[in-house]
């Protein structure tokens, strides 16, 4: 910051020195001496004691870089993930999941266009739930311990998500709600056993292999992120 009053004082001092130098025989010596003093005072006037230059604040001071995320959704199930932000607009997520029937894994990438407290986002992800026996959970939900099907002996699927959403929060905590579409692929096992049972008393013989199925549908998830660094 400049100091006009200091500059005016220094100018007046210089003028006085000039007038004085003309009134004496040693004008050259006096003028040179006052010139040296003027330079020193000018440097002092422009010096700013106590003012330290600071580097621009990094984005890491405004948002977390490493955190833990937990969310629930369809077809994701419940998920716990590690979150890393290599840059402000990009978030990488990877973790473990469970859909009541079987454990799984999921990885996703989220683009965060704005550094504001509330921002829209775009997220894509891929996950897999490993094949497990689903008869037990079906019996619990139905209340019928005798209910069983060969089709439920091995249930698992892969899924891919593409979603848009809204996120609230910034540095330490973020709440999010995402919605979009998902592609679910899986294999139906033991279909030949079911068809064989149904045609046991007929003259029809059916032979089939385990078919693969693909489903598209609306999907969503919501959750929280806690940044620890």
C-alpha cells in the first residue's frame, strides 16, 4: 500500500534542501547529502513491516482429499468405500458392499464441476455381487421355512451405474443423493432342474443351459462422506 503523506513530506524535505543549498556555498555537498537521506527515507516509507506475502490458498484447504463414504441404493445395496480426491473436481471411490444375499465390491468415479457448498455431480460406477444361496433370505422374508427353489441356489449379478445428483457439504462432511440408470447382468442357474420337474409327468423333454439376462432400470443411492484429511 502506498503512503501519499510520506511522499509529500519527503518532497517537502527535498524542496527545503534545495532552497537551503542555493543559500550556501556548499550547495553541491548539501544536495548530495539530502539525496542520500531521501533515498533511504523513501525505501523506509515503502517498506511494509509485518506484511508477509502468502501463497494462494490451495483447494486442499477448502475440501477434503481422503475420506470414508457409506451409502445405500439400488442395485448397489449397502456400501462402505474409501474416497480419494486427486484434484478438486474428481473423486475416486472403491469399497465393499452387501445386498443382503451376498457380499460384493464397487468402484466409481464422480465429477464435481463446482467448488461450492451445494453442487450438481455426475457419477459412473461398476460393481459385482458374488453368487450366493438366496433361499435363506427368501424363507425369512416370506416366513415359510419350506420355500426353496433351485433358481435361488446361486444368485449374483454385475451392475453398471450412470447417475446425476446433488451434493451438499464441502471440507469435512458431504451428503449426496444420486439418481440415474443401471444395467444389471447375471446368470440364471439350475433352470434345467426346474423345467425337468415341471415336465416330469409329460412326454416332453427339455434341455437348457444357464441363460444370461440383462436388465435396465432406474437406480438411485444416497449417503454420506466423512473426510479425514
